[in-house]
C-alpha cells in the first residue's frame, strides 16, 4: 500500500518535471546567452541567481554531462573568435591584444565558473571531468596559444623583444612579464616547451655569435668585462620577466658560450692574455678573470698551469741570464721582487687561493735550482745586507727581509752548498768586524737553526764565541803585559780550527816589531792554555799604519800582507819585486795582488812602480811614493770583502761540498739499514733521498758508490740469492 | 797408517768402527769405498822435494820445480785449480798443511798420479758451481796479503785466464775499459759481481737493467760500451 503510494509519489515527481521535452534546450539557451554576454564583457544585465538556478536544475535533472559538453563547445566557440581577433592584430599590438584577451577570458571564465559551480562540483567527481577553470585554461592553450597562426608568432615576438633588449633597446618588460606569466599559468610544461626551451636555444646561438664577434675585436680584459656585464644582464632579465628557475640555465649558457668555448684563446691571448696581465700587474683584470673562470670547469686549473709555466720561464731566463748573474746581490733582489709581486697578485686578485700559492712555490723551486750558483748568491745577498744594514725598497726592516730570504732558501735543493758559503762569508764579516748588527746576525742564525738543525748552527755559534773569548783574552793579556811596545798594539782573534772555514796558510815573514809582540802573546796564551797550537793566519788580518808623506801624515788601513810590504820601506827607498818576495815570503799570487793594490790603484798609490804599467811583473821596482796625497787622513787600502768566487775557487768549493756529502750519505744508509735490516737497492735509494732532502738532493750514483764502500768495509753485504738485496751486518 | 797409507783421520775412523781391534780395522778400511788412497810418507817426501831450505813452505822456486815436473806452464790455469784444492791463502806460496791437504783431497800422492789427474782437474772448470767457487777463490788468492783489493794488473791477468775457460765476448773491452777509465784496484764486490754479470747479461746487453744494483763500475762499463758503439742503448 505504502509502496504504491511511494511510487506514485515518485512518478508524480518525475513526470512533473519531465513534462517539458524542451527543458534542456530552453535552459541551455538561457545559459548560452548568459555566457555570451559574459564574454562580451557585459555581465551587468544578467541575473546571477537565475543563471545559477538554471544550471543547478539541469544538473539535478541529470543533464550535467550534457551541459558540460555544451559548455565546452560554447567556450570553444568564443575562444575561436578571440583567436581570430588576436591573429588580426598588427605588429606589436599582437602581444597587447593577446594579453588583453587573456585577462578578459580569465575574468569571464570566473564568472562562468561561478554560474556553473554546482555543475563543477557534481560533474567533476562523478564523471571525472576537468574543472571549469582548468578547462578554460586548457582550451585557451589549445585554441589560442597553440593555434597555428598564433603559436609561432607569439614565440617569435617574445624572442624578438628579448633580442632587442640584448642589443640595447628598451622594451616593454611588463608586457613580457604578463605574457610569460600567462604561459606559466597554463602549465609549467607549456612555459617550458613553448617558451623556455626555444629561448635557451636562441640564447645559445646568440651568445655563440656574439662571443665570436667580441673575441675577434676585443682584448682579453675588455672581453671579460663584457662577459661580466652580460651575466649581470641575464640575471636581471630573469628576475624581471622569467621563471627564477631559469637563472641557472641561462647563466650556464652564457658561461659556456662566452667563457668555456674560448677559454684557451682568452687566457693565451697575445698582448692581453693572462701572461700580460701578470707582467703588467693588472690587478682588476686578474680579479675579474679569477672570478669568472671559477664558474667554468678547468677554468682555474688552466689559469694555474699558464701562470706556472710563465713563472717558470721568466725564472729560468733570470737564472740563466749572464748579465743578471754579474751582480749577485741585484740578482737575488730580483728574485725577491718576483716573489713579492706574485704574492701580492695571489693575495689581491686570487683571494689567497692556496692552490695558486702552492703552484707558485713549485715553480720557484723548479727554476731556482736550475743554476747551481744560486745558493752562493743568496748567501752573498744576506752578506751584503748584514754589512750595509737594510735599506729595502719599501723601508722594510731586517727581519722582514730575512724572512723573505729564508723563503727563497727553502726552495733550494742544495742547502749544504749554501751552508758552506754562508760560513765563509760569515767568517769574513766577523773577522773584519763588518757586520752592522749583532742582533741581525743572531736572528739569521735562529732561522737557519730552524731550517737546518742545531748541528749546523753550533759551528757558527762557535765562531761568535771565539770572538768573544778573544776579546777577554786580549784584555787579560794587556793587563799582564809589561813589555816595551814602542807605541804598537795588537789585537788577536783566536779561531778554533774546527769552526772556521779558514784555508791553511804558511805564515809570511812579519816585521820584527810585530814579531816581538806577537811572540809575547803566543807565550802568554800557551802559558794559560796547555796543549794547544797557535798558527798566525797572515792571509787575514789588517793593520793601521801611521805614514808620513811629503805633504801630510796619513793613517793607512791595510791588510797584513800589505803591512809587511810597506814596513820594508822603512829601511829602503826602492825595492825590486824579488827583494820584496824574499823578505816577506808572501806567496806569488797574493803578493802580486797586494802590490797591485798598493801601487796601481788611483788614489791609493802609496807606492810608485817602475815601469808604470798596470800589471805586476817580476822585474818591477817599487818606491815609496812620497808625493802621495789624499783628501782623507785615514786611507783604507784594499779590504777583504766577500766576492763572487772565481771559476777555480768555485770548483774547489764544489768539490769540498761533494766530499762533505759522502759521510752524510753513508750515515743515512747506515741509519736506514740498521732499522730495516734487509732492503733492496731501489728502496735504499728512495729512503736515503728522503732522509737527506732537507740538506741536498743526493745523486743515486753517489749513493750506490757509498753502498759499495760500505760493502768493502763490511757494514753491508749482498744477499746470496738476490743480488739486488742488501743486508745489514751488525 | 804405515801399512795402508791411510791418513790419520781415516785410520782413526776405521779403528773406532771396529771397536779398536786392529784386524777388524783393516777389514773396515779395505771394505770402504775407496775414493783415493794416499800414502802419507810419499806426500811428505814430495813436500820435502819442493819446500824451501830454511822455511816450512813451498815458495816460488819450489812451485817452478813442481810445474816443470808436471810439465805445465806456471801460468796454466790448472795451477789455480790445484791451489783451490789446497785452499792456498796466497799465490806463489803453499804452506805444509795446504800442500799435503790439497793433494790428499785431490787423491794423489805422486807426481805421476797428479799428472794423470790434470785433465780431470781442468774439467772441473766446466762445472758451473765449481767455476764460481774457483773464480771467487781466485780473488783472495791473487791479492796481496793484508790488502783488501786486488791490483788492476793482477786482476786483468786473472780475468783473462779465467775467461779463456769460460768464454765471454766482452772480456777484451772490459780490460780495455778498466785500463783507460778506472786505473785503480778492484774491490771484492766488483770481482764477484762481474761473474754474475757475465752469467746473467747477454753480450748485447739487451737484458741489462740500469736499476739492477750492479756495481757502479759495471754501470760505467756499460756506458763505455754504448759510447763506443759496441752495443746499442736499449729502450
């Protein structure tokens, strides 16, 4: 009964509504018109409520899907219209028209969505359709943006504008921004495929072309400036009217096209490339290059390797240039200047980059060791500074200069050669009292101790001690000495043989006055020091002699040999070479030098020579030059200054260095073998080289010879089975 | 000992083995595989023939006589082999012990027997192991008493002698090189390493390795050969 009733009710309900077969069409017409008005921008005259209700009813009546279909069609139709009007737009108005229409469309779409909201909700979930808003966008995309007439033109227009901007024109950035925003709103893949990808491709060829042009006409510095500018521009562009994720992509294109592709050419550019920048200290350009090349692969490593070869080359030229090598002090100053220069460049332009610093170090190490006289020269440089005091180009003080010198020292492979020369030069300085600052000397010692160990400096310190002790000895000598001195005083420096690099010398014949007092001293000394032996080193030492000439008295400061010669003239006016030779027993070569300095040097010619030639020959005769004059009362004749060695001296020193190395090598071999017991040949060479590297670089052949010597002396033996292996014999 | 002519050592052994019974000892003795029977008395007589008048050694004169009796040249290498058997400490001298001991170990007790043995002695040089021993022995034997090294002249003489037996094509260059470039005494290590060099490295030096820990003198020799175009530098 009730069901009947229900059914009846339902039927009643349904049939009531389904009465009207034109219901859909009527309703649709209302909506269609409404949508049209909306699209004409004329929503004013419409009743929202009515439209909403109509749509609502349609959906309720199960016409939702059909409605959706109709809506879709209608929208399409409107969009097609829009499309045509956009297509018809001329020139630049095209974009504007597109934008305007897009805005309108969005507004309209929202209105439409509002009206159809019920449908939206109902149909979407049930029939899995795209929501109206999205639908509107998709249709826009497919019909308008991707229409055959619009698609290409849109892209071209955008790219054209960007091109113009790149070429320096001002463009309507706002318009482009809205356009790209539109594309982004349509979907990121739309933006990406319809705009970004082609944009990047076009940019690539743009920059490829531009970089080619620039590089033909610009020098390196200018080119890099342009690159920097372009990079900044592109970043700005992206921030103004593109998706920010594009920034990296476009930057990398600029980097590749403008920098990577031309890297070699830029760095190596003649007259303006890296090398020229380094030579001319173009800090700004270098900084820019460093910053820019940091961005590209191998950028820095290329810069580093070009810098390294340049430094090595200029360094090599410097150390092999005979002109430069004539003045050792100047030469070393050049080296220091070079180092300073590059230190500055690395600090200022390369941000103190450690990799560059170590590349610089290895370049220096390479070329400094190309010339085996450099250790000697460095010692001469220090000698010069310690004698004259330091007046560095920048008013640097001693400590700073010595620090810098020690850095050069650190690059030396043959530190033992330096040591030998340093000892010689130090000895000369100390004995002639020529060092300006005791403090500076000690400071240098401390540095050497740090580098070379206590053994080296212990001998040097011995030298200082000797001098101090000598002073004390002299004081007590004079306190006790009461002999007749005839106004003559001596000052003795007693040198311990082991510490000083003195050459053995047979004493010459001293004038009798000197002999007296010196023998008194000897007696005094040996009286207080048992078991020692004293030998006068007449090849060193100096004397102050009061000499009376016709016009004036002078005080002459001369070497010991010179003194012996001059004193002879107290009892004779003229003497031949052989007279002098016999009387003084000074060796030939020294005597010649001595006489030359006394007779042949202008302003110092206290002796007169016949004949008046420049050179000393054995037949010459010498006379006391009564007519000698000098502006100064005290005249210094021929001091002993450390000179660059002559060839034979150099050979001798080198030989001694080689000899000294032998015990070091042997000691190293024994140390190694003692701990390893059994070791093969090549490993010994490696280990020994490592042990000695702070002093010098041993020659593998020298090591081999020492090994054989040790085998001979039964410290080592060869293994019976494998002859390449050695054993330690305890 | 008198009867069998055996050495004291062998006699003692035989007696021990037979529990100190004399007859048994003879059995033991004669049943032993005899390597050689040497007669002590004969050896002493031989020794006395050659020894110096007023010293208990055989010296240059005695050795000359010995060589004459053997009909060999004193420079003949077989004398070296004999000296080796004798473990002679220095050339041109044999002590009493060395002489007797040496002949016993060779297994002879008369000049005739020794003569017969000469070919087999010479043959010992063909044996690799023995050659090496003899070669290394030669160094100590040929050098002056109290010296550590062998004088160059003597060394060259010895080398020429030794490498006549064991052919080495570079021997002449080696001697030349030493005279021209080295001119100093030869160390023991160099001496013994040279044999290794001869044995392992081929005359064209194709398998010579610079890193091979050869004595530097040998390295210099190789340089010498290359400089003079005798061999090509490898690599």
